[in-house]
């Protein structure tokens, strides 16, 4: 597999190689030693699946605060998503900037989103299923978010805001400037 650091180097695109024949294909999608060699976590105690029916479903931008901060390893199993990671580490030279990647079953890519980043995705087609592994358990008391449409973030979502399907929680998240991020460049860590 190929691990490519993105424009914000702590975010990594994982590109498994597919080997095919007349039966179909085979890909090694995760190898602990490869992740360890790249300085990425190798333990993911929780795995989640999200299924979204309508295209334009936007989930995010979410993060968990310490002591249960989560890194996420995200893959699209069905459909297609635009996956986004926003740097919310105070003192980071890329604070408030984001990385976006299109994830599909066909490209087989994963996106590594470390702790210290808000994460969200928008479905590009109907009936989309997303799998993500996380480095800590879900803790509702640590669940946080920022507004998907914060103009300071300048995220170019694939649909106009009036076409997006959002949860009530995601319709009322604060802007980045309105939160006190619990992360600094030094304390975000590898997870």
C-alpha cells in the first residue's frame, strides 16, 4: 500500500494496491507494521459504520475532546464521499485549513484523520456506506463539533447548503472562532 502525506502532513491518504484476476480482486487494506513505520497508530478499539440514504448527506464536522480524543481511519464501502479533515490544533501553521479527498469503493482509499482535526463527509451519491476505525471509544461527554459552513474554513462542499441533509446537531454547531480548541500542535499526539 502507498501512504501519502497530504497538504497538511499529519493527514495521510492510504492507497491499497489491488491484485486482480478472473475471480475478482484482493487488496491488503491494513498492515500494522506499515502504519507503525509511518508513525501512525496501530490500535483501533472501535469500528463504526455509517449508512446515508440521500445524496448530499453531510455528517460533521465532528471531533472528540481529550481525554477521549479520536483519530479516525475512514473508508467508503459503498457509494462515494468527499471526506474532509480540518486542523483545529492551536499553534499549528495550518490551523483552520483543511484537506479533502474523494473516497469510493472503486479507488479503495482510506483517509487517516488524526486527533486534533475536525472530521466530516458529504455523500456524493445515494445509499452510501462509510466505515471508520477510531483510536478511542465514543464518549458522548467529549463529543464536539464546528459548523460545516463556517466561511473561515472555505470548504467547497459538492452541494449547495440548501441541498444538504443535516442532523439538527450539525445545523447548529459553532464556528471555529467561537470554540476554545482543546488541542495544540504539541498535545494532539499521534492518535
